[in-house]
């Protein structure tokens, strides 16, 4: 099987740039949140991937192996999902 490094070499970019380019090709309603390597990340926009390229990348890195939570398990108790929202107080007559 081809590695992500080999695929990146094939497209003349880094694996991170290839990943960002792949995300950008997923639709208009998807926006990657790049890290602090702005100059390098901008180059990902220049990558033009064909349908075959996208299939090849997806085959190398299956979605079910990379999908997951945005939050580390040990920090999940700090997220909004576990917030203790107080009940709304009912106003009594004036």
C-alpha cells in the first residue's frame, strides 16, 4: 500500500499540505482549521486534486481510522456537552 508520504511526494507537497488540500476538496461547506504554519498551509490551496487522486488518498487513509472527537477524552468533561445549565427561573407576579 502507498504511504501518505509517497502520495505527498507524488503531488510535490508535504503530507500536511496534502491533507489540507483533501479537506478543501470535500465541498464548499468544509473549512480546515490549519495550524501555525501559514505559509506552508497556503500552498495546499494550489493543489488541484482529481477524483482519482481523492479516491487514492481516501484508500490510503480510510475515514473510519481518522474520524474522532475534537476533544481529548480526558478533557471531555470540560466541554459544553457536560455543562450544567441552570433552569430558568419563573417570574412571579409583580
